[in-house]
C-alpha cells in the first residue's frame, strides 16, 4: 500500500495505547494532544503509545505536564 495509507493504518494502532490511560486523568485524547503541544513535549504518537503501554509512571508524568499546560476553563 502507499505510504499515506500505511501511516494511517499504523497510527490507528497507536491511538488506543495513548487513549487508554487518559479517562483516569480526566482528559480526552484531543485535550491531551493539545496540552502536549502547548507544553512543548516533542514526542510523536508512536513514542507516546510505547510509553503509555510500558512506562505507566512516565506516561502519568507526561499527562500531568500536558494537563498543566492547558488553559484553565473559566
């Protein structure tokens, strides 16, 4: 398959790994990814998914940084 199709297929495998730990932290996936960007965390989805699956404490720390970077709701 072409690269674009392959990338979207593989990306679909990463998202559940990232998404699995977020409800416990009170974040949705889009909120988390926005917070990651605002916090300046330069990890791609593949690395985030790997950390989420194998390094729970490290992923919780990343989630905390992302959550802190989000603007507070009024």
